C-alpha cells in the first residue's frame, strides 16, 4: 500500500463555509456551459475559466480517464406491510398511521449470487427490523433479511422477472439530499453522463456531467485519448466521515473494472487526466501493484493528504462537501491549503457547488 500519513490533520481541518444559495439545485441548460476554476499546483495559483476551454489545457500524450458507470433510479418509496394505502382527506383517522408507515429505500447494489438480494439504506432506519416486509408500487415486495455494519439493510425482493427493469419503471433518480426538491423526468437524462454505459451507480460521477459529445471530440482534437473505467458509485463514495481522526475512517467497498484495452491505453499515455474522484480511486487502485493493470473487483481505497499518487497526473472535479472523503482526496492531490484557498475564492466568485455545479481543473 502507498504511504498515507495525514500528518496530525483532523477532520475539522477540512471545513469551509458555504452559503446555501450556492448549492446548485438544478443543472444548466447546456452541460458544457459551466465555469471551471483552474488550479496550478506547482505555481500555487488559480484562474477563472470556462469548462469549454478544457481542450486548451490538454496536449498530445494526455489520456482522459472517464467513469462510464450509469446511474439507475435506485430510490424507492413504499410502505410497511399492514399499513393501508394513502387515505383520502387530511382528516382521515388512518392518515397518521399511513405517515408513520411510509418507507424510503435507497438501493446500493445487488448480491453477485442472487439478483433479488440487495444492500440498501432504509428510512426510517430504526423502525426497520429483520423480517419486516415492504410494499412498493406495482405490487413489488421485499423483506428485510439482515443488518450491515454501516447501517445498511439486506432486502430480498419477491419478483420473478427482470428486477432492474422493474426498478427502472417505479424508481426515482437518487438526487443527493442537498438538492432540496423532488426528482423530475428531466433528471433521468441530466443526472447522467453522456458516456454512461454500465448500470450500477446510485450517484452520478459528477465531473463527467459537464461533457457533451462535442466536448469529447474537441478534447481528442487537442491530442488527448480517452480511456474508460467503471466504478459503481455506492456507499463508499458518499458515506460521511464520523471520526475526527482521519486515519480511523474506512470506506465501504465499491465495484470497479478496467479492461485490458483501456489499461493499455492508459499505460501508453504521458499523463492521465482523471475526470472525477471515482476515476482517481479506480486507477490508483489499479496502480497499487507493478504498473496500472486491468482487472475487476472491489476497492475501499481512502485517499487523504499524504497519499502517494502513482497514476493521476491531473484532475477535473466538481466542488465537494466540507469534511467529506471527496474533499480529502482533492486536498491530497492539490494540497490542503491551496485547495481550501481556491474553495474560498470559488465562494467569493459565486461558483455553483456540488453535483449540478461548476468544476475545478487541477494541473
């Protein structure tokens, strides 16, 4: 394993103030119209640019590393078995029982052995016991069969057909909680990269949301290749850090895959430009041995200041939540003080933050 020493840093060292109005609640009409803060690590400076200018920062021998995982509508709404369907009228005496019986489920990933067995987060969690049955639209039912160490539940669905197809019909786009609105049909397309191919993520690899097919072609015209990796975003990417001592935190494992064709393309590159923190974690996991190798498996790689990067040479990323593992990864790559100073500038310059927000290029 590469050396990872936080040097006595604590989680509170990775905080910053953010006005709530800067949290983007909806995407721009044009994917490629975002602003881009360019961070020069060696020169310890930054400048305000636009994402459309990304090809200017690429050169022959570069390789963009893009996560092609596809988000599926993994949020399900239902009720506990035994609770009646929605009562008519606010004064209906059964309404209180209905409200107490509502359930929200965020599906995380299926079992490799049984497609009807899923890890999931369930709300309200404290009431959801083993053996509890949950009812969803269209007659879909599930039973809670186990609890996990991170608070997740194991659900067994009673369904004989294509469960993914059924979930796609009744599920909702899993917008993050800081987007304070219900998902809309437009989110099914917009909370998805244009190169998403392999279904499995419960959150978008958001740095890739800025790309259009035209933007990809312009990057190729600038001399950059493109390579595809897959990391299915799950609990490991967005789980909060609870310990003030960073080294004590452990990430939940997520599935990844790199084909030999894409691994060879990346090995031949002079510089890997990782698009998003998920791409970074994937290629750094693949580079832990002797060179960047193809393969598939799980990664729980936690990157924080002190980490020795072996693969990523530049990074395009959205702005991340304070005290999050994603912000720690960015600080590991660009330096904590420079990163947080750039974030303060982004706040002053009224950049848009988080999933549907603007981006930062670190070179």
